[in-house]
C-alpha cells in the first residue's frame, strides 16, 4: 500500500524541460515507522504508521511505541489483501516515483467567523442607491412565510479548519536524501501541518 504521513513545508515552483513553470508544494514525506499491526473486527489486516517526534508521551503511547521512539502523528491504514508489514519497518519517499498521482488529506486553515462575501463568494451590494452600510451583508434569505431558515442556507459562519481531500495531484520531483516530495498544485493546510499522502490507484475515496 503506497501511503505516507508527512508535513507541508511551503509552496515553490519548478521548471519543466520545455521551460514551463510548474507550481508545486514541497512536502516532507516520512520517514514513517510501522508502530504496530492489527487485525480489525472485519478480518482486515491494518498497520499504524508513526511520523515525526514529540517531547511528551502519555502512558498509552509509551506502551504502544515502546522502543520505537516518540511520534507526533499516528494513523491506521488498511492493508491490501495478502500484503504484510513488520513492526518497526521504515517507509520513506522511495514509496512514490515521479509521475505518480496522489491524494492529499489535510486540515484546512481555520479562518474563524466570516461573512458571506469571503465564505461563499457573494458579490455584495452596490455602493450607491441607498445601500449605505450594507455593502457586504447577505440580503434576503428567501420567503417570509416559512418562518424558519432552511438547512444548508449559505450564511455567515465558521470557515475553515475542516478535513479536506485533494485528489489526483502529480508527483513532480523527489529528493530522496531529504525525503522531500514536490507535488503539483496546492494542498490544504498551513505550513508545518500534518498531511496524509495516498496513491490514487485504489484509494480515490479514502479519507
């Protein structure tokens, strides 16, 4: 199973052979450690990957990680039928090759409470003809006889901070010495935020 835990570093750009500029996101992909392997109640074999380091561990983590170290992030993945891994095995950027398509899962930047113009892209009101201080207000939200607000109505509210999956991004380059992968396009999250990298083949709907 081609999967890695990683950390978003920053956006950059690379030049293709023809001179075209390709916007990329640099990702520190691994090295990851197989913390443990399990058999799920449905009979599927799973593995738990660990990535990064942290200073403090609770009792449960001390028992689970034992002699393997301390990990900032851990996540469980289902193995393919017949696939086996051993506890303590290392996974790094060699899992992927240039040209692979991957899915990136991350947590979007939290933007707090936002209005309809920023949150949903509303155009707002014209600045003349009596609108005064209503330039960025939402305006009417529908008929008045219903006496309630329909679910899903686009209104002001909390924006960002949610789990986002971006699919079918291309691996442009790989630095094996530093475990840094350049992925074409933008991916969710702030700098240094944790992400998950899946190979698109067979994992399109994996969250």
